[in-house]
């Protein structure tokens, strides 16, 4: 309760929650607000925003409703952002926990592996992965997960390294609990808050990466997405600025909202950092 | 220092070989005929060529032999042949690499300089309107897609205001030479470099501000203040010098990621670098070029990290050679 109150005093985080809430509502309401396929031609091509009250954000060169595209695209961005982050956290926590808890040679090996993935340029690798495994929602989600787990692994390893030496973990070892059990029931619950903070910020990065991939034409062909809309509008910039302006604004707002929430959670979970901002 | 350098070179080589093996695995794991991928899907029409490729890489032989063939091929500079462009992939990439290095170098310098400057200003006037403006802008640019910023600045500065050229690296057909040409390229460089760098400007601003505030709370700063050192001097000599180190560490790790961002920037601005090459290869399903660019990008990143590592030890002698 007190946490809730503290969170509500962080205006940025509250603003983020409101924006994100609106975007989620838009994603859910898309089939009602804009029934039918967003790829369908519904009006004259290249209607300017406000020109026709039925198509407030205008239409593209094929007469598709920009507003419908944005509403339907919200689903893809949020879905890929959340699912790829979950997968990345799963990989990162597994590797980080094993490395940090067992240490020694296991740690060495796993950290070399992690470093390798950290050095190679993330976005270029995501592009290659999606291109080779043909763009669809699964390959995009997995590619983003594959390039974003190393940060989690390092974080979890550091947490485990320090928690491992604490008395309650030593006690668990002494009473004979098995390694996996100690990891799951003793150490992991105590390392959860930094993981949550990182994960919430990772969702924002994942949405940016997804939009960049679909901007390059590496999106799922069956699903409308914000990045795709901007990519398609690239060559029409001179004639129809609204085609790329509004989807970009949608990405900006979604990512900004999630970052604000992530920072709010961070302030909440790291009380010793509190007040440093003021 | 020598043993440290050698150790780092060893590490860099391991990473590069790792990327080559990764490329090989991708070719093997990808759905479809590996020979078709090596040829690029565009080239799959020529059965004779595919037969040659199969023989060259021994695709009917055991996997370790194939890996060895691929590895030794790449290590001797054979990145394959671009069927589409009818040139070896390596020469295609080397021809484009300088443009990308120029763009990313300029973006890096821009983002580091402006990021540190804004971060110092925000920390120096903490809580003021200036601080609020800087931190808000940093937050916004941190959340803005790079390619969108690029498109919007073309819209504003090229199409509406007509100040800066929207495409290419130099005026085509102008035939400038010497300084005139350098100026022309610089003029074309402004938009791509700034839009590529803005995201990192936001990152470095936030980092510098946090780091400055941290150092400003330390005892030696209080001592300096008590001694009566002027505020400007405290900020510049005492705080900044200590606060900027973590920023450099982070920047050196991030420098390589700029090359990834260059794919997007070069696509928007038709900048003739390897990022644009990668985009064209995507469009044409020219997989040898795609994998080649990925490998070269990784090598550039490894080299940049290596140099940053060495420089860092010169900047901060306290760091042990571990």
C-alpha cells in the first residue's frame, strides 16, 4: 500500500502508466473501433489528416486508414515486446544463475559465452537471424530475445555471486538442500527486484528493435505493425508526411511510457537511490 | 602491457572465429538448401553454379569438414561471391566500409561531446529549469526510434527548410575536388551523423548527469569547496575528471552498437556504406553479402573495443592490467 502511494507520487511513472493503459486499451479495442482487416483499402488514397472526419489521421497511398493501422499495430508491438523479453529473461536468468551459483569453471565458460553475445552488434545479428529464418512473428520474437539476454545474465550472476555468500544460503547448503532447490527457493526470490526493473526497461528496447526490423521490411507479413507503416511511408515522405509521422509518434509514446514506468519501479525497489534525483 | 595486449588480441581472435562459426551454423540451420543460401536466393536459377558451390564447400561431406572449409575460406578473405552484383563479397564490403566508418565516427564524436556537455550542464544547475529541459529531452530522445528521427529531420531540414541535403554522400556529378569536396561531404554528413548520434547523446547525458551528481557528493569535493576553490574550477577539474570515466567505459562498449544503428540511418539517407549494402542485400535476398556484412561489422566492433580497452588504461592508470 505504501509502495502504491510512493509510486503514485512519481508523476513520470503515473504518466507512463496512463499512456500505456491507453495504448493497451487501443490494442484491445482495435477490432471494435476499426473492424475488419487494416490492410484493406477503405477510402481515397492519400487523404490528408482531418480532411475527412472518418479518417482523422489520413490514408496511405493505397487508401488504407492510418488510424486503423496504428490501432491494430499496437497489438504486435506490445506482444513482441513482452514475449521476447520473457524469453530473454528466461535465458538470462538460467545462465546467470548457474554461473553465479556454481562459480569456477562453469562460471568461466558461461561468462565467455555471454561476453561473446554481448560483443557482436545486437541489431545486425537480429537482422541476419530474422532474414535467414524468414520473417514471422516467432522468428522476430526469438531473434530479439537472442540479442537481449546477455544483460540479464550478467546482472543475475552478480546478484547470485553476492547472495551465495550470505548466511541463509550457507544454512540451506548445510541442511542439505540441493543446488537447484536453493537457486529456486532461496537465492532467486531475493534477486527478483533488479530483474523486474531490467525486464521492464527491456520491453521498451524490444519494441524499438521490433519496429526497426519491420521498418527494414523484416516484419510479419500478416500483421500490421508501426515499423512496417513507417517503412512503407519512407519513399512517400515528400508527398505524405502523415503516413510516417503518426506511427512514429505511437512508437515514441509506447517506449517513453514503458521507460517511465521502469524508472518508477526502479525508484521503488532501490530505496537508497531515492532522493538522488531531487 | 605487452602480455595484456597479447591476451586481448587472443580474445578478439576467438570472438571473430566465433562469429564465423555462427555464420556457418546459420547457413546450416536455415530452412532450405545451404547451397542456395550461399548463392543467394537470386542466384538459385543456375544449377551449374550451385553444383560448383556444393563441390567448393563440400556440402556432401561430413559437417566438421564443411566447417573447416568454410572457416579457412573466410580466414583467407573469401567471403563468397555476390551473384547479384557479380563481384566478390569482400571487395563489395571494403569499397563501402570507409563511408560507414566516417558516419559512425562522426556520430560517436557528436554524441559523446554533446552528451557530456548536456550532462554537466544539467548536473551543475540541478533542479533548475535548464536541468528539467535537458532531462526531459534526454528521456524523449532515448525513446525515439532512430529511423523515425531520421525521416522527420529530412522532412524538416531538407524538404521544408531546404537547408541540408537529404540523400547521398556528396553532390552527384558536381565533380568537386580537394577541400571543396570535403566540405560537400561534411554538408551531407550532418543529418545522418546527428540523427544516428541523438539516441546516444541521450544515453550519455543521463549517464554523465548521474555520475556528476554522485561525485559532487564526495568528500574531496567538499574539501575543495571549503578551501574556497571557485565553483567553475571544482566542476571542471575535480568533478568532471572523475565523473567522466564511467561515461567513457560505457561509451567504449557502446561504440560498436553504432554500426548496427548505421543500417537504419544509411537506409534512410542512401548513405553508401555497409549498412545500406546490408539493406540492399536483404531486399535481394543476397545472403552471402548479408552474412559478410554481419561478419565485418563484428570485426569492426571487436577492433573498436580493443582500441578502447588500450586507451582506457592510458586515461586511467589506476586500472590494473588483469
